[in-house]
C-alpha cells in the first residue's frame, strides 16, 4: 500500500488485515499504514464513509476514531469554511448512533467534545445549551438520544482533563464549561427525580455529575442535585454510583466557600446512621463501606471549616461520633469489615485542625475531643487485636498481609495521637497492661496483652519516651508475660527493641530484658523481631554490655553455627556483634573476635579446598557476607572518641587493630577462594564487600593491608572487570589520597584498571553500564582528591575524556549522572591542569556536540539539570571553549533536533555565552532548549517541568 491509496476500500482492507490476519508481521504493517492514513488529509473525507450504517462496527469505530484524531491533532488542516458543516455532521452522527454500537457512540462523543473544546468560547460560546437543545428536540428514539446526550455531557469535562493544552487555555475552558452548569444541573436533577427513570439513565446522570464536579462548579447551585443523590442511597442497584457522586461533590475543597450549603450537608450525612447501623448488623460490608466513605469525605475535607462554625459544634460533634462508630466497626479488618481503615486519616486531620485554632477555640474543642481521643486509642487497640488462633489460620495470605499493613497504619496513628495526649497516654496503657498481667480475677487473652504492648511499641518507636515515669514499670512487667503465641512474642521483642535508646540511659534495667531476647534468639519463628531487638540493644547500649558479652557471644555463636536464621538475619547478628566487640576493653577484643570468626574461617577453608560448584558457592558468599557485616559496625574510632571524652586526653590510634590482624590472617585464604572464583561476579562482589566495609570502619588503620589489597584488586579486575572492584578502589583513593608513603600501589592500580577499562570501551562497553558508571565515579574521586596524578604521566586524562564522551550515549540514568558529574569536576580543573586544558582546547567541540545531542533528546529529560551543570562548568571555567565552538557545533541543519530553527539556536547561543554567574539561570536555559528540541514548548508538560 502507498500513501496515494488512502481510500475507503484500502482502509477497509487494512482493517481486515489488522483484525483477522494471523501473521503478526502483516498486522504490524497494517497498523502502521492505518496510522499514516489517519494522519493524511484524505482522512477528513473517508472517515464519514466508514461511518455509514451498513458498515460493520469495527470499521465504524475506526471512522469515529479517525474523526477524533483529525479534530484533536490535525485541527489546522480543516479547510476554511468547513467548521459549520463538520459540527452539524458530527451532531447528526452522534444522534444516528444513539442506539449503538456503544463503542462507536463513545468515540463520536469524544470527537464532538474535542471540537467543542477547540472553538469554545470564542467561536461557539453557546455550545452546551445548543447541544442540550439539539438532543432534546431532535428526531429519533427519545431514551436513546437522552443517553447519548448524557454520554456527551460526561465526556466533555473528561476530554478537557486529558487534552494537552497550555494551563492558561485549560483554565479558560474550565471556566467556560462551568458557566453552563446552571443549564446542565436542572436537567440532571429532573432526570434523577423521575420516578420511573431506567437505572442506566440514572447511572449515566451520576457519572455526568461526577464529571462536571471536577470543573469546580458551585455547591450552592447543586444543593437540590446533591439531595437527590442522597435519596438514591436507599436503592441497592444504584447505591455504589450514588456514593461515588456524593463523595465527588463533597470532596471538592471549593465547597468551603459556601458554608451555608455545607452545613446543610451535615444533617443529610447524619441521617444515614440508621442505614449504617442496619448494614453493620446485617454484615452488608458494601453499604457500610459506602456510607463510611461519605462521612469521612465530609469530615476530612471540611474539618477546619466546620470547626470554625462554633455555633454548630453539636452537629459536627455528631459527625465525629459517626466517624468514630465507623472506626469501631465490629469484626476484624479486612475479613469482617473494610470501613475502619478509611477513617484513620480523618483523626490526623481533626487533631491538626484543632491544634491550629486560636487559643480560645482550641481550649473549647480540647475539652470536647481530648476524652474522645482516649476513647479512640481504646478502639484502635481493639481493632489491632489479632483474631482467635483458629480463625486466623483460615485467613488467606492476602488477608494477613492487609491486616499487617492495617496495623502499621494504626501504629502511625497512635504515634500521632501521643502528640495530643502526651505521657498520660502511656500511663493509661501501662495501667491497663498491669491490670491484665496482675489481676487474676480478670481473665485476659494473649491478644489483649499483645495489643497493649503494640500500643507502647508504636509510640516508643518514634517518640522520645525518656521522660516517661512508666517505662521502668513496663520493663519490669515484660518478664511476667508468658508468650503463648508467636505474635505476642514478636511484639515483646519489637517493644524491647523500641526501648533500646531508653535502656542506654538506664543500663541497670538491661538485666530484665536481655535474657528474654537471648532466649528468643534460638526460635526461628522469632527471627526478624528477636535479631532486630538484639542489634538495636548492641548498637545503643554497647558501652554497658561488658558484663553480658559472654552470654550474648555464646548464644549468637550457637545460632550462627546451627543455621537457625536465614541469611539476612545472620548478617544482622554479625552487625550486632560488631557493635558489641568494638566497645570492649582493647585487650579483650582480639581474643573474642578470633573466637567468633574462627569457626567461619575454618568452614571457608574447607569450602576453598573443594572444586567450585553451585553447592559450595552459596556458603562461600554467606561466610564472606558474615565477615563484611561484622566489620561494617566494628568501629574502634567511636571507642577512642568516648575514651577521649572520659579521660580528657587525646586517644592514641590503636597500634594493632584487631580487624587488621584478622584480615591479615585471612588474606591468604581469601586469595585462595578468589583464585578459584575469579570469573564469578557474586563471589568477587562478596570479597570486595569484606574489604570495603573494613575500609569504612578502619579508615587509616587499614594502611598495613593497602599493598596486598591493591594487588588483589588488580588480579580481580584483570580477570573480570567488575564495578565492585572499581568502587573499592574509589574508597582507597578517598581515604589514602593524602598518604604519600602508602599511595604508590594505589597509583599503580589506578593505571592498570584505567587501561583495562579503556579496552572494555574499545571492545564494546554497552553490556557493562555498571562498570562504566563506577569508572566515571572513580575518576571523579581521583580528580577531587589526587588530581596531580593526571600530570605525572600515570593517568591519561585524554583517555578518560573519550571514555566519558562514549558514556553520554548510554540510556541508563545512573551512568549518565555519573558521567555528568565527572565532566563537571574535570572542567573545573581547566586552569590548574594543563592536560585538561589541552584536551578541552583540542576536542571542546566534540564535548559540546555530545552535550547538545544529550540535551536535544538523546538523554532523559530528568537529566537536564545535570547536563546544565556541565555547561555551567564550561562557561565558568573555560568560556573560550564556548566562544570558539558553540555556534559551530549547532551549525548542522536538524541538529540536535528537527524542531529547532536557526533563530532558536542563535538565541540559545546568546543566552549561554553570557551566563557565567547564575547556575539556576543556566538550568532554566537548558530546560527551555530541551523542551524546544522535543517540540514540547507551550504544552502542559512544559508548564509542570
């Protein structure tokens, strides 16, 4: 098929091929040709022929879609004087298809709506009244024409929402349509009030209302319509649609301008309480959920406005009580009810709005609502209770996950309520917990105890409870709790963990809770909660655990050797032990450290002696992970700082750091492991992690291992270039850049890996974006910390420059970010490094061409600011490069985009060449150029860019 053949017959053949040909290749050809046909000028003619009554619905649908495409995207092609004909034809077609097919009618309505939006209000200011008249008085089946009119009315605001127009034009159209609400609203209200109106008519009316409400129409004009919507809530078949419409109306913030109308809504919502009560009693979750949505929408959206109407405080209080009853809906979420979760954000809103009122009204409302918030806490804890064991086992995995998320939301709400109620809330919870645990005359379930602990934990997790007088009592109660369920035991552990900071200031209380944690450590079902609690205690209380070290070490070593926990939790245990051991007296550290790592080192020796296989790879990676996590928290510098504060003297560096001693002993073994697994990325990454974590903790203390490590990295990278090796090298540069005596092996390593990475670029680096990203980051670090290496002949800045140019072609955002940061740093050394100056003077044009290509469409738009940083660095540090090459780089027609004219390019050049001061201004210039290059200037996207 060719472009000359855009005829009705050709279109029909292509549609036949698209819908029915089994060959996907032919389908794709037909799809492409049909897209070209829709874009052609001939489409204005053939679309009408495709809509003829004898055509099949698929062809008619394509005709209607073509008509919409021409009106929405090719409006400028419409011949002069054809507007009236197009409008009348389109209205007639909508009338003809009023009885269906529905898909064709909808597309025609979308096309007519698009036409209205093109010429409203200038050319056709009476569009809406004219359409109302046309469809109410025209010939044909009355009910069908009514439905067609409602479809069109619903689509008009929706088409405005989805159209791509400038924000100013969108505001103009919204106002123009909203002005006709006074014509539309009475019609919709009349249709709703007709006693025998078909259900689908009323559903379509409700959709219209929801659609027009988005235009911010006046609530005052919609009072009668809203009242009609409330009356529909008694009809089950239309209940859901009525709820959606009512929520849409009362959720509009603009309603706050019409306080009198808003106050009339409150009794209408309160009148739903009997229907709500009956729905709850009957287990009708859909009805209770819908009524709850309405009450919450009113309370949440207009809380501040209703609070300010002090004379009507009783009506608002009744609404709040209604929402409280929704929160307290009987049963367990989400199996027995789904309403309570909708209410949680309302309680945030009410609290915020009360506390932001003036002092007089705040005092008044706190007297009313403070007791209510205590009641709310009781309700929330009741809702957070786990169901009976026999019921919970029948829940699906999805229900259990929803319940878990629901409890998290309740936890956040309780934390927020604490800001209002303060320490009295903790006292309240403590008294109730104490009664449950000590009053034998009142039987209690584990669920009740767990819920109260959950309340404590929710608050202690994020709020400073150091001044609370009930925490010592809570710590004393915890050993009294018999954990008869996993859920209760987990909450005990999480509660202990949340109090770790408090325990650091009250270390005598550790003896009450630490045995509970250590006892739970051997239970795999408590893995996450228990290990988390141990880690938090070891982190916060490390300096007070000397007397407990042996117990913690003994239990931890047993569970690690027995593989009781999954790998992530084993890593947390090692992090906990790192905190613990690094706080011990220095003379005790090495012995304890060796006793901890020796079993794992021995296991690694055994694995290293075996031939590589998938069976022994996982344990090797696991053991290396244990070591890296142990060393990541093993920070003797913290201990030195503490000793300095205590003794008021300068703490001396440790002569023989225990971690260094362990690494020196383990180095030959790690070398052996690596020799067998050099080509395996996971093992190499695990080895690198051991040294990277150690480096970050040891800092200068790592110096004795630098030479060996540089040789090891060189060996790894020569065998298999990997990002983790580059990242480890970057850490070495960062820490030892100022250590001249140590830096020599690092220099040699940098030279080696730069040469190897260059060969990766030459052979094709596209498959290694992570390596390229890390290479860019490495040389950015070198430029920052040790830029003189580019003068010594060790590192070739020109090679780095060309690798960077190639990196701009990568689609991965992290790689492009790293490349931009490299060039921003490199260009800043223009004056001090003659090698940088030479390469920019020689190939500045290449850099500018690459940047312009990236800005013009090759790179993601989100990177425009980083690309602007590079240009700003050029402008500030070497403006001569811009002066010499910028216009030349933009000279080729169509570069970097066919959307750019010569005037656009010249204007851009003038702006760039004179901007050397404001980084913000440079970013704006580049963003504007990027939008122009993509043809997005003046669109809504540009307005939000």
